[in-house]
C-alpha cells in the first residue's frame, strides 16, 4: 500500500516540528493531532500523531548525534544572546508584525532594536540553510541596508561565524537549523 500525499505531508510536518523545536515537546502531540485530524479525518489522529512524532524524534536524535560542534544553530544562539545583551530582544516563532510592535511599545526602556523570526523561517533553515530574521529599530521602523543597527547585527553574526545579507526590514542568514535535541 503506497503512502498518500497527506501522509507524506504529515510525516514531513512532524519532522519539521520536531527539528524546529518551537512547539514545546509537551504540546507537540496535541498540535500535530489537530493537523492529522484535518488532513486525514478517517483516522485516529492521536495514534497517528504519536507514531509520526516518535519516528521523527528517533530520526532527529540519530542525525544529531553525528553533528559536529558548534552547529550553525549554536552559533546563532550565541549571536542572538549577544544581541539581547545590547537591548535587541529576539522573538522566536513570531509571525505577526503587530506582536513585534506590541513588544517594542511595552518595553520598560527604549529598545535599540528587535529581531524576530517565524516558524516558517525556521522550516526554511531546516530545509534549505537560510534563516530570515525580521529586524526593526526600537522606533519600529524597518532596518535598511547600510544603517547602523543592520551593521551591528551583521557584525554580531559574523563574530559568531555566520554570514548575513541585509534587505529592507530583514537579515537573511546563511544558517542550517541544527538545534540539538
């Protein structure tokens, strides 16, 4: 019996969810079961979710055991920690620019800038080795190539062994998302 397109898509989604690590493992089954229920309504979504997530986690741990240190993800975490120490907070898994704006407005002190990336951006980094970071000034205005904040973030990335390219409102970073289990 061959695998349907829905099954292939769901297996791929389980792999991406596990590798991205943006959904806490304690919540993955519930989130993934909802996806299964939508795409395969004639199955038991809980059983399917458990099985596919278990297989994805096993595959992920096996693959991660062969990674050398540091991974691009290790470098990215170090760079983002440095940015945060310089009043540039980092929001992971954020798709909504309104949420970014809200974070800037509610900061107790003025921010130098803010970085964020979406779940989709992480999936692109898992699959293709490129992570798009949204980047705005503390005023909320998007960065532009050549401005001071963009240069500072690029410098930070470079100090940690990553290369990036600035475009309006974002930095594209050459980065494989090899987050350790």
